[in-house]
C-alpha cells in the first residue's frame, strides 16, 4: 500500500511540528501547512526536517481564508496526492477579559481556530469519501471544555470544533472516515509560555499532575487516531490535560 498523506495545519509551530514528526515516524507522508508570513521559517523548517530524514513537505495557506485553503488542497493533490489524514491544529490566542475584547480579537480567533476547520476540511472531504477512508482530527483545548477566564473567543471556538466533530462523524461513519477531537491541556509550548509568568504559575498549580504537558504526549494520540487501529473511535473528544478538567 502506498503511504498515506497527512496534512497538519499550523504544522511548523510548537505542537504542530511534533505532530508532524510523530506522523512521519509512523509511516505517513506529511505536509505541514504554514501561513504566508512564515515562508522563510517554513523553508528552514523543511530543510532541517529533510536533513533529519523525514518524509515532509510544506504547503502555504491562510487557514482563515477559504480560497487560500482550496488552492492549497488542489496543489497538494497535484504535486503529492490526495490527503487522507487531516489534523486541524492551527490556532491562535488573543486573550483578554470580555469587557475589553475588541470585535477584531473576537473575529480573528473565531476565523483562525474555528472557521479554518470548514475551510480546510471542505475541499478535501470528497477525496476521503471517494477513497472510503479518512481521518479528521480536530485539536481543541481543555478551555473549550471548561471555559477559561480571559478566553471567551478561544473557548467558544474550541468548543465549536467539537460540535463540528460530532456532526461530521455522524455523516461519515459509514464511509470509513472518523472525525475526532483532542482537547489538550496546558503544554510547554510558546503559546502557553506567552502567558504572564505569575498567571502561568497559578494555572500550573491547579494541574493535578503538577506540570505542563509535553507536545510528544499529544502527538502520540494524534498518530493513534490516524491509524487503522482507531477505526472504531469516532465523534470522541479525548481529554489529555494532566487532570486539570475531568468530565
Ligand atoms: N478567575 C477569576 N478571576 C481571575 C482569574 C481567574 N482565572 N484570572 C484573573 N482574575 C482576576 C484577577 O485577580 C484580577 O482581579 P482584580 O481586578 O480584582 O485584581 C482581574 O481578574 C484581572 O486580571 P489580570 O490582572 O490578569 O488582567 P489582565 O487584563 O492583565 O489580563 C488576561 C487578563 C490576559 C486574561 C490574563 O488573566 C491571562 O493571561 N489569563 C490566562 C488566560 C489563559 O489561560 N490563556 C491560555 C493561553 S494558552 C492556551 O490557550 C492553550 C490551551 O489550549 C490551554
């Protein structure tokens, strides 16, 4: 069987890079999506990954823009092949209390974190349906499950991702496609390190495991959900948060 192609949005970032490496190690041809402004970083990233012997590609698109995503998916199909695993990982934070939140900070987070899920999944779902096999893995957050002070935009978008998961999982379950959500807790990535130290320390003190998560701990789960072995898991929201939120 030829290698399956996995597309990871936000693939050159903190968590995205580790997910790409795990999928490559587990036998996928991996395409890491990046945004226009990160062209130089993406090229350097690709060079390093290939030097390390990984079967990686990069693909530019602004995930908040449908036309940009449609063009990216068409280019990947022509140059590499049809995507059979999609990891909707791209995400941003623009934290702030709701009473101070601008419309721009609301829309930016909804567009990048939630509308992106439509923008990237829609142009490739037909190929998964035709192939009779596919995996869509939506990277949500503990804060989509429990809400978080200062994150009305992010919590709304992340909770919305799982609504999408449950609906699409029902539409595609009989077609060999699974759709799942992973809800990581606080990880040792740039996004979390950007929180003010005293706020971050306070958050860490509430995590029962007593530490931030490692991206590798999430990436293993992504790769398992992408495998044939996970065919019976669909519509799930898998928490991986050190006990911060139990449901
Ligand atoms: N619950 C209740 N009250 C809180 C609170 C909380 N969790 N956090 C802060 N407050 C209170 C403060 O005590 C303070 O009260 P007073 O006015 O009485 O002193 C008030 O709210 C304002 O707090 P700040 O001084 O922190 O306000 P700020 O405007 O400087 O900052 C904020 C607000 C940006 C939201 C900041 O609190 C913050 O960064 N919070 C963390 C947000 C967060 O967890 N982001 C996660 C990013 S990582 C990520 O999202 C990845 C993932 O998926 C997990």
